[in-house]
């Protein structure tokens, strides 16, 4: 039995698939959602609840950057508080002056300048915490590829609290 395809049957079948897909009855081949970021082991070391929002930590020269998005749809989250701390050329990660917080912009992006991160326990690394309250608290401890790097990036995907 030969398939009988005409322009009309192809257009009708394509339109039906488009309508059915738009109604949610057929799920297209795409990601079902963006998974939340798990807290990292050791990320909460020396965390200071309520660290102040600052324009810069210390004399600067190093940039901690990243994004904050909502789990599921991946939408950027504005106004989310990110606390940052590290062992730097100006202080230890346990020192209050080595801590500061910033807020995400309308695109869910954060940036905070701080002193150069230096190795602690053999690894150059930063600590970040999302602690805004509307979403679950998440701690990150990203390790830098090189202690010579002048920036470090971290990304959060959050579940509602």
C-alpha cells in the first residue's frame, strides 16, 4: 500500500500537530525544566547571616559574577541577595571585612568586586550564598582553575522556600 501524500494532507497533519502541541497534549522534544542548584559541601564555612550589602569588598581588583534563575522555567530573578566571601590578599574568609552581599539586577545578574582570591587549604576558591528568604538558601564553593585568575563565576537556580 503506497502512501498518498498531497499538499493538503501534509498541511492538515502539520496544522493538527501544531494545535495539539500548543494545547499541551503533546510535549515537544525539549527540556522539561531547569533543575535547582544543590548546595555544595563546605560552601557554608564561615557564612555570616545578614552580611551587609556593599559596593565592593576591600580594595577590589577581582570580580565575582554570576546569575540567579528560578528552577523550572529558568526565569531570571531580580533583587536576590547573594553573599560573597573568600580568603583574599586582604583577609581570611572568617574575617567580617572579607564578607559582603550584593543584589541581582533585572536580568538576574550579580557582580561584586573584591580583593584577589588566594589559595586556602591548597585551592583558590570563593564562597557564595543565596539567602534572600523567598527561595531556599543555597551555598556554593567554586574552585578557581588558577590563583592568577581575575574573576570567578557562579550560577544559582533556586527553588521557592
